[in-house]
């Protein structure tokens, strides 16, 4: 059974918490003790209904107590698929949280309040979805019950959002009218919208094709661990363990190890201790090469006729997550997949306005939640692909050397 990772985004009071709650409740993904707890907390409501927003809004109390929660994850499953929901706060000051949640997501649900239409927050969340190259977007037009389930209101919002999506180059967009509080079009298709010819939200989530998003053309295999048992029985065993993040590898393939440039061929491939002739993303495997060459954690085994860029100067679009400002000259650790190297910020080229996508003059320093274009120099060459071409080998993080805190999310250009 495959997994769909998705993020929900919307302005304050667009009904994001209620929508997630309804999805969990109507798909029967709530534990009995959770249900009893929210039933007790909902007793004060005059209408006697369960307040489904409480399923996620328990986090608000923790935030008010000064506990930092970057992204809350909810897990549920149906007979067709498993789901991981990244629930990031929607305020402007939480840009880094949405970047964190969206960076590993396959799909974004962008909520639009039917009464307000496309607003600045809608554009901002769509821009982040575009920057992070999310392959699927669902625009859930919520609170349709408050506009009398009007087809005209729905169509006008679709037209407005289509302009935003076109300007950002967003792919595979689906629109759906919903009422999260009433459960209309969340799990089951609702008769409240006789003019709507599409499917329910859950049906869309269960059936969106994520296997097609995997790149099978550009083979990339970052080595995570070199296996050398050095026992009597396995005296000459040398295997390279890791995950195929993209592409296909076959026994006999001519390969190159980057950044060293050493060449060899694949002698054998193992999965779960058994030899196979072919593997593909996203399988975890052990590769054996014909030649005894120097390979260590962080090296990338690629096919000879399809190689990534290998450089030690990178142009990077960076979302700054640190509480201390980013200043040119600062030194960090840069990690891309399993490779970690020291790095220095050479310069800030410009700041990106997250609400308009306009490039603003380079600031002297970048502050929390800023998105800036920077030049980074690394101590050793880094094998990479551009983020637009291959997300899995174009995303990196910056780590503070002293605290080991992740302070930047990088999209290599």
C-alpha cells in the first residue's frame, strides 16, 4: 500500500482544522479515546455537535504556553492508501513551517473561504507550493454553505485561482466545493452540489497518481553505509547500502562514483539479502561493484551516461529558519541526502517577496522566515541536480555547527 504525504494550507479561520477533523472523523480514523475526549470538550456547544477542529487545535494551547511546534503530523489510512498530513500554521510569520511541511509532500490542499475568495495568503501559499515544485494541488473552496452553495461564487473563485496557478506554473490542479463543518464533499460526494461533476476530497486523495511523480530517468544512489563484515565467511564482502532516490539500476550497468569520478560496473544487487537483476526508486538496496575503489558515506553512484553537476559553488534559494540572522561570511554544515560538508555563505543576491514573487534588493542579512537567493561555497565538491529538475537531489539543509539545529532549507538552482 503506497503513502500520500500532503500539506494543508489556508488563511486563519478558513476552516483548515475542521476539514482535517472531518476527514479523520468521517473516514473512521479517530481512536475511541480521542473521540470521547473531543465529545467532552464539545459539550459547551449550543448545537450539541462535535467540534472536529479540536482534533488539531489542541496544538494551539501548547503554542500559547511557549512550546514551539514546527509542523504537526497526523496519520490515517483507508483500505486504498495510507496518508500523512502535515499541518503547518498559516500565518505569515510561519513561512518556515510551511516550507518544512511542504518539502516532503506530494500534494497541497489549499483552502479558500468561499466568502472571501482568493486572498493574499492564498497567493503566498501557492507561491511556496510552486517554489517547492509540488506536483499536485487541490483547491478546496470551503464554507460553501455560507454562500448558499452558489455555483457562481465557486466558478468565480476557480477563474481567479486559475490565473494565479498559470502565473506560477502549478501542475495538476483540482478544484472542489466543500463544507467542512457539514462534511459536504469531504469523504462522500454531497447532493448539496448537484452542479458539481467531480469527486469527493477523499476520493481525489486516494486516487491521485504519485508513482508517476518518481523520476525513473536520472539514476541517483547516495551511499548511506559501507558494509564490510570482515568475517571468515564474508572475508571479501563489500556492499554499498542506501536508497535509490531516482532512476533504475541494473546488474552490469557502467557507473561513476561522484564526486571522485571513479568508474566501475555493478557486479551484483541485493534486496533483503537476496540478489536481484534490477532495482528502482524508491527501493532500499545494497550495490556491489566490480572494482575495489574508495567509496564512503555521502558519495553518489550514478550511471556513466547520466551524471549530476559536481561543484563547490552553489546558487541556492534559501528559506531561513534560524533565530539568529544569516550574514554573509557565516559558516555552516550543508547536507544533501547523506553527504555533509562545511560551507560558507559568500553573498546574498536578493530577497524574494513571498507575496508577489518580486525580487527585492539584497539585504545585509536575512531574518527568520526570509526567502533569499544566496551563493554558497562548500569545502568539498557536491554532486547535485537543480531542484526544479529533481527535487530528491536538489534539496539541502544548512545546519548550525555548534547547536546542530537546522537553520536553512535550500533549493539548489
